[in-house]
C-alpha cells in the first residue's frame, strides 16, 4: 500500500537539505555553544547563523529572537513573560475564542490568578473582526493575543488591522503565527506585532524547536532560571542541531514560499471542487478566501470523524480531525463551536493539509478514498 500523507499542518516531513545541515551537529560538531574553545564556538556559530536566517525570514534583527523548544513554549514565554515583567498583579487581557490551546489554556490559567480575560467571538467563517477587538478594549487592557491563522480551519485573521489598533492604544500585541509562517509573508515591525511565535516542524524543519520574536525594548521576564542562554530568557544548553535545521528551513522557506503557496492552493482547490462543492453531505468549515492555501477543513453529515479517520488510515490516507494536539479528545472542536457550526457537523470534521511533496494524483486518489469511506460509513451503495 502506498500511503498518502495529508496532515502537514500537524507536522511536515523534514527536507533532506535541512537534515544535511543538521548532521554535523549530531556527529562531529558536538561542542556546547557556551564553551570558549573551538568546538564550542563552532556550535555557537551555528546557532547564530540560524538566528540570522529565521530573523531575516521575518524581517527582524536576530538579537530580537529567542529560540525555544517549540510553539507552545514560545506562546507561554510571550504571554506569561510579558505579564511577569510588566503587569504581575493583574489586568485585562484579550484573545479570541478560536486560539490554539497553547494560548487558550494559558489565558484560562491566568484567570485563576486574577487576570480578567475577554474571549472575543468570531464570525461564522471563523474570523474575528478588528471592530470586535476594539469593542473589547478597556482602560486596563494590557495585552492582546490573536493567532495569525487558525490551525484547524486555516482561516487568516485581520492581523494588520488589529496590530494598528494595538499600536494606536499602546497595548502589547502577541501573535501565534505557527500555522501561518509557511505560507504568509510576516513582517512584525510593519504589522504592529510586539511578540510573534513561529516553529520549525511546520516548515519542513525538525520538531522540538521554535522561536519567539520580541520587539526591541519590550520587557519580558524568564520563567526558568539557569544560565544566560537566549538573552537570559531561556536557560539551558541550546539544541544546536535542531536550531541549525530550523535556520535552514527558514532560509528555504523564504526562497520557495511563492511556489509552495501556488502548489498548495492548486491541491486544496482540487479537493474542494472534486469532493465538497455542491455535495450536501459535506460542509466546508470556513471558506475558500482569507484562508491558508494548504488547509481545507470540512464536516461529513452522519459520520463520526474518529471512525472515518480509522477507515481512511486503513486505506493508506493520513488526515486529521482538527488539531493534532487534540486528536485524542472526544469533545467537539472549540473552534467549530465558536463558529456556531450546527450540532450535526461538530463531531464529523476532517482537516486535510497538503505539503510541497504532495501531487495532484495523490489528491485524486485521496478524494476517491474519502468518497468510498463516506458512502460506506453512511450505508450507501458503493
């Protein structure tokens, strides 16, 4: 059986060119970046090169970038670190109802510590409006956190408008751009973004490494105590091989983004046209504009997504039922609930996310597999 992988929003395969860059730091270049001798400085140079590569991809300075273990740690460092440094005794915070759980659960924990949080609702397509954010503002609002693009539906939020609002009001603005990084040009300095989260394994780099951009001059306090690594914001010896891989992945992304966008859009458009459009059994979650080109999320009438996923996997097709981080959950997606999706669609959502290695032939085969599995699950004749 030749398997088809359409879960690239969860994790992308590592690009061989990225692995080539990483290998020396897994074998011969084994020094600690904090050591002063040749071996240590060799490792330190790799970290600094990667820092420049990721920073250049974002149009920021390397000195304003902190490497982390991934998107979740970066989100936590941004939100908790900013509040520890600036508003440790409380304040009003704004986020949306469709955030990734790395952000959503952080805000829920902050409520238990006395902070007041407004979860701004989204429209039926899953997008928040800048007006809704503006209406949520208060005199004591100190932080806004809005994801760039949703990890389940792919819907892109109006970051520029919210960033302009935050800058006008003098409120710190954090953006989780983990899912958007691979497909949307991001320029924090131009978009009014004070803190921005990205990670490696969504852009064909290794797992276990991410980065947080922090606007120069913004105070953020570390949570972990130890050495002076990462501008004293993230103690501990750096994961040199992973960081080097992240840097190369970012360099390749900058060079290839336009081609990746066009190819991904072609594939998800094919899914929509061949499977979903005009078929009452399927419901598109979101819409086909203001959406990342690589994600298409839909629900299937009368079919439980967990059962369908198993059936598809048995046929060699790997997809997701929303966020991979919540794949074991039995409750309905909080994103779809926030969008006001009808009950019959809530537990039958499927997310297809394509990557640069997928082909149109694979999409055609995947559509056929899904069609057959849906008909079988619904008791229809094949």
